[in-house]
C-alpha cells in the first residue's frame, strides 16, 4: 500500500496561549515548515501559527 501524500499537522500559536489549529499539508510539494497568520481566540487577535507534530 502506498504512503499518503497529505499529512495532518498541528499549527501552534506563537502567542503561547496553547491554542492550535489542525491542517492538512502535501508533504511532497511543501517540504518546508508551514506558517500561517490566523485568529487566536484566547489572545483575541491575529497571530502567527507555526507547524508542529501531532502526537
């Protein structure tokens, strides 16, 4: 059976609130770490979210 091309990644907030999003990423085309600017409801503002592993 072939390996899946998309993997799930955890986007952790850089505001250190503990809030995170779960996103899908194509591991073959996007080899670098994923970063997005999204809304953090705990900090009540838009902050940078960086990729981490799902345990």
